[in-house]
């Protein structure tokens, strides 16, 4: 008999096949036994009828417990009650390992218990669905970038300096070279790549030592940073929009089962695949104040402000042209108002908050040096970054996408800790 994956069952109807996996649930009623089997690719109901299977095999099947690993053979059939679904009529059952009593049951478990048992919790149907959506989002981002002439350019995780100050960096001793830091962004290194490859991106773990306990923060997470030569502010936002709309379409196309498991509002995702709104920072503040927020002019947005901003918007909203005082030194100033920068944040609808930050970068050596000196930055440590503006500098832009935040939105999950296999937070590093 063929060993197949559950996801391919439709191609083998009427055939004798073999499935290998784990017991999701098991119940028996008289001469009937029902096993829901999962193998990572999907789940299927397997049905044993005692008179056909025989008493010995039937008793073997009854010994199975939750999460037992098992090989089950039988005939693939359409499900008797659920159209479009399938089941397996069991002909043999071969346990691999009978599981001990599984600690995660149907009863309600608190988040601390589930996080302490994360190594087991990821087997649950909802965690399975979230992690498969994460996989789809990751590859959708890479596919779009690869198709649009961006080249993978891996930036270092260990860095001798900071991208935006050292206050939120994890510090370590690096042999005899002094202090090193875990990277909080690959952006500065990516800017070197555009002078060679034109358009580049990296995608990997980054680290922020922020003492934040919100549902949107992790200390270790995955970031895709992209940089592109000869791209200015407005084109930079167009690139971001095309990328995110591609991700939405990919998830809707490839993750229907997973979205259903999570009870995600698919219509809301479909509605987000439309032209994004663009508002200046000033327009945003005025709008929020008109809606009852007390946010002062010139300030950053809090989580509540992001929710208020998008409550009536089915599509993400770009907030552009921020005050220079609250943005990074490397952002290019708006030629029409030097108090503003040509930067943007992309705010997802449905209260999911910021998912992208981006800007046109300052390409003038003297202006950048002046700003770095004003912020008392160690110029010698950043000389390599300044060199990029001395040898063939060009207008260029970039942005960063937080993978977990994007997965949170796509899957409709409330807390970001559920969108990464092993979350790292200020109060948890186990398991």
C-alpha cells in the first residue's frame, strides 16, 4: 500500500493506502471506532468497524491514546456526512508509540501553562493553522521580492554598533574586540548591498531589549528589511502596498483550511486587497483628535490611536511625512518642509496596528554627517555607513516588515506570542 499524506487523499479515493501520524481524538461506540488522525499536512477521520477489522485489531486500535503515533491503513472514501471531505475505512492499525496521558486536554488552560508547554501546544489545531499561515506569509514575501528583482542579501546578527541607539539592544562581550550587540535591524548593512545589487532584502531574526509587555511585542522576532536604489518615497510606498496585497491574496488562496480553523473573517481580508489609504502625520493627528483622542501634535501613535485610525477603514493606512524629531537620523527630509521626513508607517485594519515602517534614506554625505554629530553618534564606528554617500551615492529607500505582526493580522490572532514557534518575552525564555 502507498504511504501518502492526508492532504493528497482526494487523489486516492477507492484505493488501499497507508497514513502515518498522531491521534488527535479517539472515541468508540459499540462496534464502531473513530480516530481523527493528523500528519502535519492535514487531518482525517479514520473509521473502524469491529466485524470487518476483527476483534484483535479492533482492541489494538482501542488502546490508542491522544497523541499516540500510529500507522493506519485502509480505503480512502468520501465522508459520509460532510461534503467535500474524506475519511479512511480502517483495515489495519500499527501503533508506533502509545502516548502517556497528554497534559493538554479539552479543558481551558491558562496562558502560562500553555507557554510552559509550548513544545506540546504547537500540536493543537489552532497553532498548526497559525504556523502554516506563517509559512505561507514568509514565502509569499520572498516570492514577490524575488519576482521584482530584489536579491537576498544576508546582514549580520552580531554587530559592533546600533541601528537606532543602544538602549534597546542586547549587549555581549566579543572576545578582545569589546562590546557587540544582537542586531535590531539589518537596514544599515542592506544599504551597502544596493550599490552592488540594486535591490536587496534580508529576512531573519532580530532582537529588541524593550521592557514591553504588550500583546504586540517580542524580544526576538523575524524581520524582512528591503532596500532599493533609485527608489524615492512615493514609489517606496507603492512597493510596500503591492507586496502586502500579494501576501493577502496568497494567504486567501493557499490557507483556506487554516483560516477556517481559526474562524478568521475571510471577507475582511478580501476587502483589504484594495488601494491603501495615505494620510500625512498632521492629517492623522487632526483626524484622531476629531474622533476624541487627546493625542498631541508632533507625537507618535499609541496602540489605541492605531485602532481608532482604522476602525472605519477596510484597508491599511499609510501615515507619511512624520516630524523629524520622532524619526531616525537616516531618514531624508521633505524638501517642501525640512521639519518632516519622507517616511511612512503602514497601519493594518481591524486593530492589528503597525506592520511596516519605511522611508527614503538620506543620500547626502554632509547632511547625514551633520545629523549624526548632532546626535553625538560615534562617527568612527559608522564611517563605513557614511562612505556609501561618498562613492556614487544615489536616491534610495527601504522598509521593514515584521513577520509576526503580519501573521497576527492574516490569522486574526489576538496575541503575537502565538505566531512564532517559541516566543521570547521579557518574562519568559522557556522552553
